[in-house]
């Protein structure tokens, strides 16, 4: 499995680009080490990569038959649980207002680099999941599932930014998590933000898939 993943890296132009962007982003964070918040960007970027790691692991494992077929579904639940971390970094631009005027442009660019990398990692993972599902569900059902995942991802971004929940809260405090989610579901502000995020993410994902298909000449479904 490890050798297979290494071969994916060697042959994957998109994956190499993401790694390069991540290295550049971390380098900027290290350079800006005197402000504690920006150290959290490194952690957020790591979390943004988890859905891509999971999607690659599932794809390679299933293709090589090193994983049983049933592992796809619990694997995708785990993938979806961490997927909101990928677009979440965009909301970190909120913190620019707290930095000094002397460093505002550098800090803005740094957060933008991290946000772009996390977003692209998430889009790439969605593309991999889309292709795995289309082999099993068909074109229409797969698109319905993917849009549903983006709705849940958008709601997850809201929960992370405004309710300050984390993906692992499902395991550490599931009862409180359920209560907070229940309250958010009847909160008009939460629903409006979720709808706005969903529109943006669906638009980005659709554009990303169209770009990949034209560049690789490979059908999505």
C-alpha cells in the first residue's frame, strides 16, 4: 500500500502541486512565528489534508483489493467527518483584522495560501470520492450524494467557526455535540450561512471537475 501511494505521488501532478503549496504555506507560518494564531494555521492545514489522505487510501486499497469492498462506506463516513476542515481555513481570513498594519499584507497572503491549499485538497478528495461512487451508484445518484456531502460540509464549517466544534467531538462528547447541532438546525443564521457556503462550494466543485475533465480528457462519471 505504501509503495502504491508513493507511485501515486510520482505520477500525480496535482498531488505534487498541493505538497508544494503546503510547504510554501508552512514556510510562511514559520517565518511569522511571533504570533500564536498563525501556528494554528499549520494544524488547520494538516486537518485539511486528512480527507485527501482518506480518499487516496480508500481508492488505492480498493483498486488493489487490499481492502474489502465494505470498507468504502465507513471510510467515506470518516472522510465526510473531516471534510469541513478543508474549506474551513477560508474563514481564518476573519483574523486579519487583529494583525498590525505593518504585517497585514503578509498575513493576508499567508492565510490565503493556507486556505487555497486546504480548499484544493478538499476538492481533490471530493473528485476521488465522486469517481469511486460513480462506479457503484451511477451518475445521477452520485451527484445527489456529492451535493448532499457539500451541504453537510457547509454546515460543518458553520459549526467549527461559530460553535467552535471539532471533528473529533463526535468521539469525545457526542451528547453535547448532538445538542448543539439540534440548536443550530433551528437557528436561521446557521441555515443562511449553510446555504451560502453550499452555493459557493457547489460552484467551486463544479468548476473544478470541469477543469480536471478538460485537462485530463477523462470523464468524471
